[in-house]
C-alpha cells in the first residue's frame, strides 16, 4: 500500500494563493489589488490609493484577461 495521503483541494488552493502572492512581491508592482473569495463573500484589497477612474480601467482590463485565460482552459478539455 502507498503511504500517500489525499490532499484536500482547499490546501492546494492555499498553496497556489501563497505562490501567487510571493510572485507579486518579487515582481515589485507599483500597485497590487487582491481579490479573495471566502465563505461565499468577495474580499477586495489594494496596496495604495490609485485614481478611481484608473482603477476601474485596470479592473476592466483584468476582467478581459481573466475571460481569455478561462477560454484557453476550456479549449484544452
């Protein structure tokens, strides 16, 4: 028998989130926005104040990048 134990999915998600946050630190971004989902609620945090219109524009661009990424994932299934 194998000594491997199943890893709950949520532990993998936490590891992915940690890796992503460390990548953001290494990239030395000027501003970072973090969207988190926990217990059915969306949490939004940002690292510094940015012009409101500029922030909305960045979020709109991010939305399209996320949609493109999701489209690419479904193409490989």
